[in-house]
């Protein structure tokens, strides 16, 4: 683990017990056993550490997106890789706007996928917007649910999402009857 990762881990650990506003640079320096000079070589304050952590997650998410049929599974696997971090970021009163940024990311990526798939061509602009909103909120909330239910496997979540999306809620209910 390099110095930057060490500092980031300290911040994430502190975020589990207090808000970002309550965390000081001195506290981060003391808990990461680095000098003030070293800290300021990489970061301006606790918010710049948080921004770096979030940016790293979005770089990984961006790299996981493709046009394949199992694109959602790839996104879920990426989130799983950062599960503890994403969970902390989503549960820290979202001061940084991580949840909104994640929702926006999913919306933009969903729009790109829908615009490229011919089966959605019959939808008007309003229907496309509603579909994207539905999918973005669904995916975001499914991720939150999944993180709070650690016994749920990635493939189970992906299969459930695919069943609902591709076949509709009625088919999901019908499959259970």
C-alpha cells in the first residue's frame, strides 16, 4: 500500500464513525503516520482525499462499461471490488454528492446504451427519459440494497435486475407463483 492509499484508507475509516466536516487534517496525519509535508504533497485537505477516492471509483466504473449484454454484471463486479468504499461514501450523508454523481453516471451510460439499441427506437423522447430515470434509480437503489445484504451474490442481483428489466415486473411475479 502506497502513502496515498494509506491516507485514503485512514479517511475512509474515519468516515465510518464521523462526518467529513468533523475530520481534521491533523487527525488524518496522526492516524496515517505521515508527516504534514508528505500529506500536503498529495492532498490539500480531507475533501481532496475524498474527491480522489471518488474519482478512482468512477475511473474504474468507466473502464467496466461496454456494449456487451453483461454490461450490468461488469458494473456490479466493479462496485463489488470497491464495495466497502462505496458503502461508506453512500452512507456518509453524501456531503460530497457521491450518490448524485453515481446516479448521473448511470443515467448517462444508460442513455448511451438505449440510444444505440434499435429495439428502443420506437420510444419517444419522453419515454426514453422515463426509462433512463427508472433504470438509474433502480440500479442505484439495488446497489444500496445489495450492499446492506452482503449474503446476496453479484450474479443473483444481476439476474434479478435483468429479469425485471427484460421481462417486466409481472413476469417476475409470475415466475414466483
